């Protein structure tokens, strides 16, 4: 399907037809019209250990039924910190099975009665791949087998590898859907707007907004700097929805701060970096004391976006905050450990002092202290409405390629 959902599969002569994400129907002779429960678990769900019945689990209530009154054993699944199915128990709490994974998802040991395994994604058992909706993932390679359709954070070198999984840090991050794929965003537009294609085309001229949609995931929260308005992205099969309003109401609203489900800021190194924090030396290393962006403004009153003008946005750092022990404390700890080792060594008549190392640690601690004392938050936002027109044609190829003030490659609104 266009939203990346599997419709059916054929393996060893057995055809499995998918009915949403919770059920499938197999044509392997038992039962010829049987529906098999597949998924409704997350952190508290239940699945069947056999195909003898349908078993659903909604919160704390189980509903069981089966063909011709057949019954089966209810098995509860338990997830690890990444959402991977790692343990199954019976109704009495006794362990039924256990499964362990290598960092990138290969099976280390054991087996478990579900195909929703590593990070809760479906494993195509016969292929050894995981279905991440937007793309397929090979845990033996630790890579997707299709390239990402975009580079979500050009300033992050890890994201430049469009086959990489979870920024090559699978112990900390997951990739629950591969990202809000273009197909999922288009599905949202199709569900909410009659002339959905005009919205998609118009928003290509607003790469900052498209970056927000790409980075967003279910339960993420977006805050609009100018108004303080917040809304949340929520799950919807094959797409997503919002807890309030529609997407077009929030496009073109200036600077944004995107937070994950734990209300931690999603780092924005590519665009405006609103609400990011940095010390003096951090800003020097970044090389950007102020960030700017040209945001296209649209009139949506006629049922489709009509470009009106550009808004020039700048985000700069506010007053420094004093964070003596609230920033990077590693240099203090290492320097303290070195000093303690020298003191203990002297007590036992052993000289552990290394003057060059002592000077280096002292300098590192001083620089860090200064950086911590001058931590700034990028929260000063200025807006200016401007007129911008493409440069006239000239002999250089770039002179005719620039159709958007945010750079070559972005279309005109």
C-alpha cells in the first residue's frame, strides 16, 4: 500500500493476507478461514501461543474467541527498554520463553511467540528482515536495505548515511517507523484536505517545516515560539493525527521547538535551533551566533495554499545562565581524580605527579568552567516580512537554479 503497510505475503506456498496491524489470515489449510491474532501488546499486551483462537488484549481486559469453540493459552509479552519483545509469561506470571538480541537486532538467543520482536517491529521470518513500514531493515548488516528518502539533519554527519539505523546508536535510539515517511505525510493530507497535492507541493518550499514533520513521531509535542501554542502528534494507522487542529494551522508560524515524548528537546542543528543551549566555546565551535531562515507564508482561506510573502526569522541567544555544576562536569571529575591519585601516591611514597597532565587538566577545567558560566539559550526570535525575488539569469549555472532564498534545490512557493 502507499502508506507502507504490507497487504499480503507468500512464503513456502502459504499466503498470509494482512488485516490491519492486529490480524492476519493464512491460507495453509488450518483453519481455511481462520484469523490469527498478531499484535496488540506494546508494554502490557497479550498474544496467542497457538493458532487455535483469536485473543485480544485491551488494557487489562482479555477477550478470547475461536473457531468452533476452540481455546488456547494466553501469553503475555514484556518489552525491554527499546520496546523489543524479550520475555513472555503465562497468566500466573511464570516465564514461558525468553529472547535476547544483539545491539543491531540480530537474535542472540531464544525465541518468542510473536513476529513483533526487535523494537516492536515485525520480523519477516523467512527473509530475516524487519518491516519498518517505510523501509526494510537487515539486522545482520545493521542497515536499512533502502536509502532514506531525505537527509533529516544535514549538520549531523551520522544522518548523511541514508542506510544507517538510528544514527548508528542502537542502544539508545530506535527508529519506530523509519520516520514519518513522505507516504505517511501524504496520507495525512489526503485524509484532511480535498486538494491535498497543493499542500504537499507548497510545503516543499518550506524545508524547515518539512524537517519538523520528518523528525516528529507519535507522542511528540511541537511548541510555537510566537504564541506558546502546543500540540501533539498522535498515532493513526498508516499516518498520524493531531490532538488539536490541523497541520496547515501551524505551518508558517515562525520558530518551533519539537520535544519527544519525554519532553526532551529534539536537537535542531540544521535550521533555527530554537531553545537549544550552548556555552561560549560551544557557540564558537558551532560558528553560528545567530541563525536565520526565510519562511513562506500562505493564505489557506480558499481551501488551498496561496503564497503571500516571505517572513525572515532570526534566532539568537539570550542572557547567559550560571550553571557551575549544571553543564559538563567531566573535566572536574577527571581533575579531581588525578589530584586524589597524586595525594594518595605521596602518602605511600610514590610519585604519580605528571606536570604536563596537571596543566592540561587545569586548562580543560578552566575552559569548561567558563563555558558553563556562560550557557545561553537560543530564545530571542525576531520576525521581518520581506520581499524576495530570484536573481536574474546569468552565465553561472547557480544564478538560474536559485528559486528559494533558503538555498539551491528548494522550489519556489
